[in-house]
C-alpha cells in the first residue's frame, strides 16, 4: 500500500535530487524525514512512497522526455537517457515535478 506511508508516518519527506557522484548520466534521489522538532529526526527511519515526475529537455534536439521515479527507499540511483554534463556540446536540463500537483515545496 503506497499511500499508507503518507497516513501512517509522522512528519514529511525531504526529497533531494542530484547527479550521482562523478556520473552525469545517473541521478541520485534520496529522502529523509522532516519534523519541526529536529530531535525527532534521528530517532525515526520513516520512508514514504514519493512519485517524482521529471522532464529532461534537450534544447538542440527540441525534445522533452518525461520520467517517473517512484522513490520508496532512503536513496536510489536512476539512469538518464542523456548526460547532464554542463561541458557537453548539447544543452540538456532537468525539471522536477513539472505541471504536477502535490504537497511539496521546491527549492
């Protein structure tokens, strides 16, 4: 039951998306628990099912690829169809939760 993680866990997940260390073709998605009382964070290993929609946009190729990652563990590595290397000849960028609704805050 994916949605039960939202009704049975206290607090909320903080989801981070970054390039996997030393690799421009994989993303690392991770989650950790957030509560207003920060002392509670270390004592609870709560995990949520978090659907993360992403769009990869290639400017030169004028294409957009939609990806869905279902984050259900503390951390996961996800392969990308293109490199996000800023020194590459093509301009490719990533947008997370584009045109989606949910209860989250994006930084």
